[in-house]
C-alpha cells in the first residue's frame, strides 16, 4: 500500500514539528545521506503529506502508545 502517492520509493519518513531553521534541516539531510545504506534523503514538501488523510493523527496515536511502553 502506498502511503503517500509519489513517495512510494521511501521506506521511512521523518516528521519534524515546530520552528526549524533551513540550515539545520539541510545539515540533517546531508548527515542522513552519509549513513551507510541510505540511498535517498530529501526534504519533502509538507503539501505532499497533508494529502494523506489522518496521517498526523495516526502518527500521534502511534507515538503516544510507544511512549507508554517506556
């Protein structure tokens, strides 16, 4: 099942929230690319993710469950 149309070639999506400056994001993207085995690391326009109904809600519910296990 393709979660986000147009992004089916990604195995993982890192969602970051809040005020983040462009330099930090660009450096993070470069560092992720430098990890052995990583083929693609890119910044995805938030508009793509907003097209997936309930993506943010599902993510938040998963995070809440994971934190309860700690």
